[in-house]
């Protein structure tokens, strides 16, 4: 099998790096943001930095959580009218996903009309530390009750700016959700069937940084070192999974999140240990490819792993402790979702998850019944 490692985005990181906007080349920027970034003043700072580069700006702040196709369509209309040669996304995962959706569907619309589209310089400035979207070729757009995962190199940002000052006002719950999301990215990429030495190195560093810094950031967002480290970890995990894809943790979270509107990171967190248990075949031999790699992560975190089974169990216990300290709910029932409503859609969610773009690279090939079993376990 031929392996390849790619990194399309130039990455500028740590506090103050947003000033690099003053050095870019262009004439007109289309900025995708949200009302929070606008209220906190980061949108205006972005406009000012671009202005110093001689670039005027048009702004779209209609982003909503779990962006739907109608939001993307609204943004596309304004983007087409702007004539921009620079596209800037500043905000959380939903903002960057929206910008990617605007870019992707504008490109396809032009292709349908047999018109050429010169890709704008695409810059992503994340305001949360979790999605890794600033360096990936992934986006998730909601269509009705379904989350559609789009994967295309065309939507990978050209520049990622990791200025940790942009995440200092993030609420604790969002820090927990996005931080665990980044951890899931790293763990899933680590056990992916497309994992390589290059991606493993990124995943190992990301996991270590998250365990060492996420709880500190949760307790004190003014901890600038923890902010930098967690944001870097999120980006490292993003680089890894754009090369390896993910697994059923994300497939199941996409289907469940689309059905019950559960925040993506929270859905991933609730699923994480049951998915690890499944992939490792912990109730069986615990001698799978995934079990060996989970045990390796346990050793990296200085947990006992004299056998693969022991390593997997101790990794799961460390994850459970981290999530408990971050106030993450243990199960779906804790989110206030009634059991009969959840059970009524389990089969359809499992069917959706089985066909998700993330499922093929899961280390253990699941059946629909396997996925139903995992859903039943998390209620």
C-alpha cells in the first residue's frame, strides 16, 4: 500500500500571530465569523489587520452551530457579490466549517456552469481548541437531520493562525467539549488503518499535551501556556487526521449529534471509552491492532501497561478521570434525552453511522449490530 503525508496549510502560532494578516497579499477579503467574535472585538481586529495590508473587507456573521445548508447558501450569495480574493474564517469549528462549505459549493456551482473559479487565499483563525479544522480537508454541513461529512483537498486552508488570545473568553463547557474532541481526533487517527509513523508522532504529542494541559485550561483560561499547548495539540491532531481520516467514534457522533443536536465534542466524549473497548476487543482477546496502540498511548502517559489489556483499561480509566474533572456527562441519559426517544432511532442512527465517511478507516470493521450495541451501551 502506498502511503502519503501532506500538510497544505502554513501554520502561524502562539499569542500575537494574528498580526501576520498585515503581511498577506490581496485586494478584498470575505470574512466569515459569528456574533461572539464580533462582540469580543476579534472581528474588528481582523478587519484592521487586513486594512494595514491594503485589503478591504466584506463580512458574514450569520454562522450558527452545526451549520446548515441554508446558512452556507446565504454566505455563498454574499461571497459571490464581494468579489473577494481572500477568504478568512475566524471563530469556532462551525465558523470554519461554514467557510469551507461556502468555498466548496461555490466551486461546484461554478463547475456546473462551466465557469472557472480561482481559489481565494483561505485563512482560518480558530477561536476554540478542538476541531483542528484550520488544517483539515474536512467539513461537516447539516442537511435536515443529517450531518454530511465532506472531504476534499480544495477546502483545506492555505494559512492557519493559532493566536491563543482568541480563545481566552471561551466558556468552560466549550473548553471541555472541544478539548475532548481534539483528544478523540488524536486517538482515532492513531488507530486508523491509514496511520503512519508521521501521523503517529503527531498523535502521540497531541495526546500528551492534552492530558498535561487541558484540565489547567479548564480551570483557568488566563493560563496562557495551557492555552497555547492545547491549541497546538488540536492543530497537531488535525494534521494527523486529515492524513488518516477517523473512525466510528466520529461516525456515531455525527449521526447522534444530527438527530439530537448534541454538541459534537460532548457526543464524542460520551462515545470515546465504549468505542475504545469495542476496537480493542476488551471483552475478548484484547490482542488487536488497536489494543496494542491504545496500550502504547498508556505507556506514553506513564500508565501501567504490562499487557495490552492492562494498558487499554488504564487508558480508559485516565480518560474517565479527565472527563469527570471536566464536568463531562457519563451517558446520553444525563443529557436529558428520554430513553424511549433514543431507542426509537438507534437503528437508523447506526445505519447512518455505518455509511459515514469516517467508518472505513476504523481499525475494526463494524456491523450495523455492533454500532447498535455501542449506542445501547452509552444510554
